[in-house]
């Protein structure tokens, strides 16, 4: 599967129950795709037992930022194994809160989507989360998409 190129997104959600102001959680994903146009549905695959899997089992609202080729550092930061706390990961990344999900929407992304989970399907060591798209923004028209191919982040062209 490393020979199949995939777009890179940052999946985010806000955990209202973590601390007095809650906590933002983020995860880099390459297994993200459109499922349906009518109704607008998307799918993301999350590793069972991960922080994001646990949160999305409780919190139905979340967001996706489609990363641009200049955001390789964002993708790498949220993909690290044994990483620091999510709160610190968001510290110096420009973002705004989604008005529908409350989740961080990364500045400079090619597009952002706010979603509500409709179905969860266990599939091996991952859970497929199918969600309705509640809102879309196109904050940046600059640059191309960040992609992942043969174990590395790549640029098209």
C-alpha cells in the first residue's frame, strides 16, 4: 500500500471534558476520502485505541484540514510516535475554531471541513469513521496538496 499515493489531512476535535477549557486533539491521516456527494459524506480511518479513536467515540463533531505542500511540518508534528501533549502541538500553528464543530481549522490549509459522525465501522486494527460534512471553507488557493507516497511526504510535480 506504500505505492498508493494519498493526500494528507489533519483531523482535529475538541475534547470539552479534558480540563477546565477542554483540549484540542489532532491526528495526521492519509486514509481520508469522499464517500458520497448526496448526502455529503467522508470517511477517515483511525487506529483502534488511539487518542483520536477514543475521542471520536464520544465526540461526534470534528474537523479536517486538507494540508498544502507547505505544511509538511504540521503533518509530521501530529504523526510523531511518543509525541508531546496535544496542547503543545497546537501552540505555534495558526488556526481558528470551527463555528460548527469547535475543532481547530488550520490556517493555510487548502480546504477545511467540519463533520458529524454518522457511523463507525470496526475494520481490523482500525475504525472507519463515516461522517456528514456540515460545512466547508476554502481558506487558501496557494500551492498544491501535500501527499504521502512510499513512506515520505511528497509534493506533486
